[in-house]
C-alpha cells in the first residue's frame, strides 16, 4: 500500500470514529437538551436539587457549626459501626468528596443527573442513585473486612478515609444511560478511565468506581433487557 493510500485509509478511519462519537453524543445529550428547552428545569428537577445540596454542604463545611453538621449527618468512614453508616448513607452521596473539588461535584451531578432523568425517568434515576451509593459503600466495607481477615482487599488505613461524594452514583448512572443509548465508544472511554484510575491511584475510591461500573450494567440488564425479553416472550406466546 502506498503512503498516500495509507494516509487516506487512516483519514477515513478517523472520520468514522469522530462521526460515531458525534452520533453517540447526540443520542445521549439531545433528549435532555430538548426537555430543558421545552419545560425548563422542571423537566429535570433532581439535577439542580442535588447539585444545590452539594453546594450547600460545601459552603457549610467551612464554618464551625456547619462542619459539625456535615460530619455528623453525612460523613461516612468504614471504621464506623454499620448502623451509623446506614443512617448517613442518604446524604453521603451529596457530601463533599475528599479528592474532588466542590465545583467538580456540582458539575458532574448537574450534567449526569439531568441526562439520566431525561433518558431513564425521575424515579428510576433516584432509585439507581440510592442503590448505587449504598451498594458501593457496602462493597467498600466488605473489601476492608477482607483486608483485615484474609490479607486481600483494602488496607486498614482506608477505614479512616472519608467515603463520600457523588462519583460512584455518577459512574453507575452514566453506564446505564450509555448502554441504553448504545453509545459503545463513550462507554469504552468511561470504562477505560475507571480502570486507569484504579491502576494509577489504587485507593478505595477507585475500587468503588469499578463496582459502580458493574452496578450500572446490572441495572441496565434488570431495568431494560429482562423486561423486554419477558414482554417479547409473552407476545410470542399469544401469537
């Protein structure tokens, strides 16, 4: 193959890749943009509400009484008793994350929650968010216990690391939306980013993000694939 033909082949491949990414982005982002254009923020009320709570917690933690409030209603550490972690779980995903600036958390939640609400519906988004936060926190607990008893999992120091923030919820919701939209390229980029994060910074948050990847895929199977398969089977049974 000549150099010119090779360049033309590479250019055509690059064009297909970028065209595919553009089509996937359109399938993911156009529905929420249309919904907000026609109905305003009423179309995606969870997104501004959760982002507002994150911003409020971020401001409060810089005051004495506010820090005490955030620490005692939303802060989760694996060294805490399980019952206390469960009580703090609902607000822990909206509390400031240790490795993410407040503006980053607010931006993540605004974008991903808005897309998820438009693509999945409000109640499905909320249910997945709550379940993903709870299950990733539980997985962190199990990894810590495994590290103490079996010598595998996470080191003891992770038990005293603040385990809050919306990142695991954002990952789970993103995976569900990307699978539903058949955005395979964007999904591959997301999974690769999570894997690289775990390799480059093997901490508790990275491992929880991998768990969130699996939870998002499982939610898609349970929420979309299985109901469709059941409906198709029932339809064929009546034919």
